[in-house]
């Protein structure tokens, strides 16, 4: 009997005990998850304000992003971000409360939709919006990378966490409502360190929430500057409707 064969049942037993003492709850509505429910309860999955962006050639995210990414192939968000809803709490949990599992699960869900879309079938590489190393150290992870893990599982597309870097620490975008201010804040904040990995490929830039699209646009500018012939699409779990990040 190997050490691994002994550790696995012990880990599973501890997980079962933890679930009995502290039952997992839905990050959207706060109710305890029932049998067979994973990460989010069935009711909140059913009521999620999905966008269907991935089946429309023209959608609000494409309209928003094509202004700052002229070579944009397509763009989509899984659901509409509403400040007063429980889905906002879910985003905060995956972003600030260590709930990496939510980011992975939502990425898997989104990936199942994108893999059926004609706009995303030839995606070759998933690129997350990077965090500055100081913020990553404080948070412990990059939520966009965890979303990529889920997308990769569903889409069968590899991810690259090293080629795009944030080289300048920026002030938080969440406190900047003005689109021009957001764009100035992240201008020149990213650098492509391995352009040969992206050149000539169709890449998917991945983020958690799109407001103005400033952060993703700055990433795209760094990619376009150094990677020849790259095609860029954008995916975010949520997008603020009616905004002009």
C-alpha cells in the first residue's frame, strides 16, 4: 500500500466531515446546497441573467470592445453584471474571498457555451488578464487564471499564464467610473514577454468583469504591438450593461 493510497481516503474523509459541520452554501443566494448541487444552487443557475453573446455576431460587448481593439474577432460575457444582485456577491467571492472553485466552475460553464459557438471554435490559446505580482501575492491567486482553468477543461484549449505580464502596478479600476480615466490608468501597464507563443494564433483574452473594457484593451494593445498576425477575441464572466474597465 502506497502513501498516496492512504492519503486519498483520509482527505476524502476530512472533506466529508467538513461538509457535515459546515455545509456548502450557494454564493449567490446563501442557501445550503442540496444533493447533487455543485458550487451554485440549481435555482440560481436557472435564474442567472445569461447574455447569449456567444451566438450573436453583434452584441453589446463587441460594440464596446471594437472601439479600442480594431482587430477584434469577437467578444462575449456569460451574464449581465448587476450591482444589486446576488451574482455580484458571487463575483466578489471568487475575486476577494478565496473562492477559486467558483471561478473554475463558472469557467467550465462558459466554456461549454463557447465551444459550440462558431466564433470560438478555432481559439488556440487562453490568455488571462494578469495581476501585478504584489496584488497576486496579497490575494494568493489570479481569478482570471482560475477562469481559464475552467474554460480549458470545457473547450479543450490550452492556457498560457506567462506570456503576458503586468509590468506596472495600477490603481484599482473599480473606483474609477469615468471611461477615459480607466484607460489612462492601465495604459502601458502590460508587456508581452513571449511574442512567438502568440504570433499568428487566435487567442482568447479572459477577465472576470468588463465595465468599459479598458483593462482588456490595454492587454490587447500589448499583444498587437509585439505579436504579428494575432487574432484577438475576448471573454468575461460578466459585463456591466450600459457602461461606456
